[in-house]
C-alpha cells in the first residue's frame, strides 16, 4: 500500500480560502444611518430558482408585510448585488434596484442598503402604484350572520 502524497490526502485544506461574505461586510457598516428608523436589518440564506443558496441581508418592519432582501443572487449582468422586495402575503419577489459592480464589497453593500432604504421609505408612504393586500380594495367580500367578513384580493 502506498501512502498518499500531501496534495492527494482526503481532507487536505491547502486549497481553501476564507471568503468575505455579506454578513461580514454588514458588521463593518453604520447600518442605522443607512436605513429608515423602525426597519430592522438581519441576515438569512436565500435561494432563487435553481441557484445555490446565497447570503442575504434583509430589512423588515413589523407594520408592513414586505421585506427587502439584498443578495448577489438575481443580480443582473454587471451588477454585484440586487435589492428584491419580498411580499410575504403574496409570496413573490420583485427586483427593485441593482448595484453596479465596483470591486469594493463595502461600497456595493452600502449602495444596496441606501437603495433598500429608499424602497423601505416608499413602502411606508405607499407611493407604489402597485395594489397590495395591505392597501388594496377587496375584489370579493363574504359576510356571515355573525358580522364576520372575509375579504379576497
């Protein structure tokens, strides 16, 4: 039996490297100065279609059924990050902003947080023309004998 060479050993970690993630970068930024008051910033692993799971930064507010997700998944050509608006009620995501690739991960995430902050302010003011469950008129309503009403949007 021959002994495996150094590069052939199972578990050889010589080719591994440390990756700087969105989570790492997030801890370096003045987040409170970049997002509107009341919006909490967090992280989660997100998956888009058939892509591998990706790191994501989230902005959420307890008063609104929409979150904002910043991730490199779903970013367009020449973009480092994309900002997605996630409707928790309807279960859909829509890209609301893209951040061009600059080669500086910190500047890219800062730009994405600013774009997400603008989208959060738009959600708060209801400036979007899109009808949402929290602002839409019901298309069908059912009433019962006990004064309970169920609205369908």
